C-alpha cells in the first residue's frame, strides 16, 4: 500500500497514528505529495480526484480517501483491538468524537488558508466564524473531558490530532488555559509514542 501524504496534514497524522497503534505502519509505503488549494497536482489527482491527502493506493490499483475511510479500512487489516468499535454505544461515541475532531480540523484548515491569502482578499468575518466553531467544539470537549479516559479509538485519535493541530498552527489562542480538563487529558494522550512520532514540524 502507498499512502500519499503531507508531513503537516493533521488528517494524514490520524492515519499514521492509527497505523502505528495497530501495528501495521510497516506495511504502508509513504509517498510525500504536494497539494495546495490553488495549485492542481495531476499526479495526486490519480489517487484522489479531489486532489487532497491522505489517499491510500491499494495493491489492487484502487485508491481510498479521505481519512475516515482510510482509517476504517486499515482497521480491517489487523486482529488486535479495533479503533472502530463494532457496534453499540461505544461505536456511536467514537464516530461522534471523530466527527467533532474532524470538524475542528475542517475549520482550522479554512482559517489557515484564509491566513495565507493576500491581505486584500482576506475576510475577517469568515475567520471569526470558523474560530467560533473551534471554540464551541472545545467547550463541548471540555464538558466531556472526564469521560475521554486513557484508552484509544478513532474518536480519541481524531481529537488528539485536532488539538495537536491547534498547537501547531494556532498556539496564540491559548486553548489549554481555557479548557484545563481537556488539556490534562491531552497531556497524557499526546505523550503516546504514536503521537510524539507524528508531531508536525514547521
């Protein structure tokens, strides 16, 4: 399998963290791929017509995208504890948390793109609206921080990668001081070997 990736993509980080946690990372060949919202990459489009990473090229020639699909596929390739609970309340909780974490990332990526526009094209109200989504989501996570626990599943991986992305791109918002329970949880989760090994570098 070949994983098309960018070293700073939090969605890619989700995939690699899960692969490391389930012991299948060695089976995945990483292919660094440059993608940008204003530059079409024809080679990347062969694996994902949306020209985004991550994209997983299977040995069969088929490609899978985006991160939730890739992560669920990878979870089918090992016999250890599953990152996607099979059924019941645990499954819906994990999927809900994955959606919340992905939502934080979606808003964060949009803010990141807005920040690199030429000044005359920037829209402050847009950035403020995306940040409101992030802060609302953080408030929701703070409320359930005591329930996050010290296990691991796709929901917790996604939340961890989302918080890591905020530290990487938006350290100035100081989310940890405003959400101390969540910060305490992340202090432990973020110290997992899979998380420290995949921490983005500027």
